[in-house]
């Protein structure tokens, strides 16, 4: 990050993450040694957000099984207003207020202090790594019908390792490559559903969209499916320092990505539920490939299956980019040892990538249900801290520079985040006892880890640096 003359001298006297409240210093460029590194433009950023949040309609089938077509369609119409839009608006304001790597970690640190900023970083990084452990497994699940050896055993283990290493290497080569790869994969994943919708038009029966059995709804599965498919809008903030003119680009990309995600869910959902008779029990993960076969034939089924597999690759590289740049941003703010701020010759966070990849490999043995539940639980706590930081900075620093500002007063912002906060409480209440215990243990590790790192800094066992002034 570019240093300011006053900030650099002030930083040397600060211990890890001890921020002053009197002044904000914003940075929106990478470090001087990265002056020639290509920044991410609007189009790749839109698709990076798309893969952080969605990756396509793969995984929304459970909403139909849980609640039927009507509630599934209403869920993906209404839920974005309750959750996605408030989260995206908060991300746009805070991401342009702090246009640097680290994102929500910096927001929480500035509002609530270093301790809670570290806890935010720990919970959100762990949530992201848990989420990323899912994608190599799902990739192989889509391929095992053609290659049965991928169903288990040594072949599956080796395949997970090779796939993780290959996708990790893409992150190592640079964020710009990852962004344009996301564009290619996004277009490839969306096209078969566009074709399916067109072919399905003569077969549509709108009355099928209205089917509902309110007495036979699995509310836990329904809400978790909606939540899992429409969250993580804030993840893109962790690499804001790598974005070309983030003050303008970030809000614009969030807006376009929001439209792409919502339409990308509703369009195939309307086509699938309206074109074929309802069989709720069949609507499980991967059922869209069967819908494609019924509507258009085997050729479209293979395309949907291929798009599903490649979509998991896109979500993996986007999530790992977010996780690794978060660690880099935390190191640049003095929350993690200096070696986490090391960059490769491509400008990418080398140590952050290696740590995130190691976490993925360690967690890849977990089941799909355990991954989603544990991820949601940790993610919810992180979102509570973000909303508190958002309101506190509105109150304590109303005149601070906000290139994009949510067009609501402080009272309006509080009202805006009440519905998602209620939803967070519902998701936490629906968690199983096992998931709750494991997640709380993970949080307690963060409570212990932060004082240990601070002690290591005090004793000079590890080196911590601040490359910029306090926010």
C-alpha cells in the first residue's frame, strides 16, 4: 500500500492493530512495488462476486423439495430484499470507505477495536475455508457417474489433492487471471439454463408455480438453502485493494452481480417447475440435469452436468482469492505476523494462499450437510459484528469520507438491518447441537489465539508490521 509521510512514522509506534480513533487514513492502491500489477476491472469483478455468492442455480433444488414451487419462487424473490440487498449496500459503503485488502476485518477493527477485528477475521476466514472444502468434493460428485472410481477410496483422495493444487496454482498466478477465468466459467454455466428456459416455453403450465402445501414444509432446509445461496456479498471487500478504482467500480459491480444472481436463480427455477410435473422428492442437488434431459434431451443434460462441475471450480478460485487476500490485509494491519503479507512475483498473497489451501485439504472429509451448517453458524456471527461496526461508524464518524453512501439516514440504516439480523437469529436457533458445539469451540480458539499473537509480538517472537497508518 502507498505510504503517507505522516502515517508511516505514526505506524512505527503502534503495536499490532492498536488503532487511534481521531483520524481515518484511507488507501486505495497496492503497495508501491506492485505498481505494474494489473488491477481487476468491472466485468471480472462482477463474475468474482457472482461466484462468491452463487455460481449458478446448482444447489437451489432443495428449496423445492423443502417447500414446493410457490414458496421456492417467493423465497428467491423476497429473500434478496431481506438479506442480499442490505448486505450488498453495507459492503458498497464500507468497501469504498476502506478501499483496501482486509475488507470487513478493517471495518470491525476501526469501529470495535483490534480484538473484535481479529475475531471477525478468524470467523470469516474459517467460514470461507469450510465453504471452499465443499467444491472439490462436489466437482467429483458430478463426475462419478461417468468415472465410478471418483466415488471413494484412494482415487477420490488423489483427485481431490490434484484438483486443489491445480486451482490453487491459478490463484497464485494472479487475481486478474482468476477474474477472467470466472467470466468464462460464468458464461459457460449460464448458457445451458438459458437454452433450457427457451426450450421449456411451449411446455410451461403457470399453475404448477402455485403449488404449495403449507403443512408439509421443512423450514430448516428451506431457510438454510436460501441463506446459503444468497450470502457472502461482503467477501469481495477483502480484495478491494486489488480493484481498479474501487470507489466507483465496487458499488457498480455489486449492483450488476445482484441482478445476475437473482435472475440466474429465478429463470431456471421457473422453467424447471413450470415445464414438468412436480415430484418434490426428486428435487435434490443435481436434479436440474434431469430437468434438462426431460425438457431438451440428453445433450443438454451433459452440458448442465459439465457446467455444474466447472461452476464448482469457479466458486473455489473466487473463495480462495477472498480468503487469501483477507489474511494479507490482516498482516498489513499488524493483526497477523509479517510473513502473511509476503507476495509472490505475480503480486498474489503467497502465504495466505498456502494456508487457505491447507485448510481446504484438512476439511475436505466433512459431509455436505456438516459443511453448510458449520459455515452458516460462523458466518452469522461475523455478520452481526459487521452490522454493529456499520452503525457505530455512522454514529461516531458521520463526516468521514464515504464515496458511496447508503441513501438512508442512520435510523433508516438501523431499520434496514433489523430483518437480516432477525434472520441470523433464526439460522442460529435452527443449528444442530453438534454444529453449535463445534462452531463455539472454533470461536473460542480465536479468543485464545489473538492474545497469544499479541504476546508473541511483545516478546518479539514474531515480527509484525504496519504498512499504513491507522484507519
